[in-house]
C-alpha cells in the first residue's frame, strides 16, 4: 500500500494510520520533492512529473507491486493519474477526501468564490513563515509554532514534524509552490479525461493520518535526490 499525502503535507501526516495498516500489509508513505525529508528538484510540479518520480522511487527502492494507492486531498488526483499511467501496477485505490479535477465547477458560485479567496489568503499567509524560515528564525524558536497548524499525531511525532519543517529553510517556499500549482495540476488531470479506471476497484474515504519502520532514500544520480519514503512491513 502506497500513501500519497495532500498538498503541502508529507509522510508524517500518516503517523497514526500507517502503523495500524502495517499490522496486516506492507505500507509505504513518501515525501514529494521539496517536502519533508525530500530535496527540491529541478522539474516543475506537474502531475506527470509527480507520477514519474513516485514510479522511479518505487522502482529504485525495490518496492514491488501490485499496489493499492491511497491518496488524500490533492494526493487523490495524483494516485488516479498513476493508475492511468501504470494500470498494470495498481490493483486498488482509496480516495481520502480526494480533490477532483471538476470540483470547482460543481461548487456553488458563492463557495467557489470563497475557495478562491482562501487560496489567495494561503499564499499571503505563507509569505511571513517563508521569510522567517529562510532566516532560521523558526528553527530557533520551535516552541512558538502554533499547535493549531499541526495534524493529529503523537506528541513525539509532533516534535519530529516541527524539527523537519522548521530546520529546512526552504520548506514553506516549497509548500507555497505546491499550492500555487494546485489549479494547474487539476487542469492537467482534466486533460487526461479519466472516465474509467478499468478493473481497479476504488475505495471510500478513510479516517486517520504515518511513520514507522525503515526509511528509503535512494540516490537519484545526476538530478538530485528523489522523494524519501517510510516503509512498514506487516506482521
């Protein structure tokens, strides 16, 4: 099982769910480029590149299929695209409150306007932490990071989470870049005209959020390090 996080999130977002799933099967959560323990890459944040980077990570990391792909929010769009690109590797999908390429068209006009305003506000709100993060200020005072911004996870995992995002001087810039590409990503999915996933059975919404066992950080020689992954083996 492969866990794909939503926009701006990384593998620790699944820290409560992954150990539970690992009791029955092998489960892998990974960090897209620029997020968590993964370095930023030279390629644009397109759906195609995201799918290919995950495929490269799984191949180089020796994570053999077939896979059940789990996608939260924007991650739901990515796993659907992966299933279309590599149908022979995917045997199931679980979409957790997943984004859809036509979601804005389905929303009432008033809601769509609020959603657009929220995206604009998110971009503006990320400016201050980007500056503070780039100067190392947030890393110096992690105790002042708002608890409301943290996902449900154990207290120990929260400290690791803060340590990761606050020590990386480009983390919030990467998050801002991810959000800036959300609409472009959804437009890319629309152009794929995904009307069926063949024999792949989709699952419903799951609750819960990952981290356990060993980490995979294969070396992507020639163009930076690929996304990192945390793997749990079922017992």
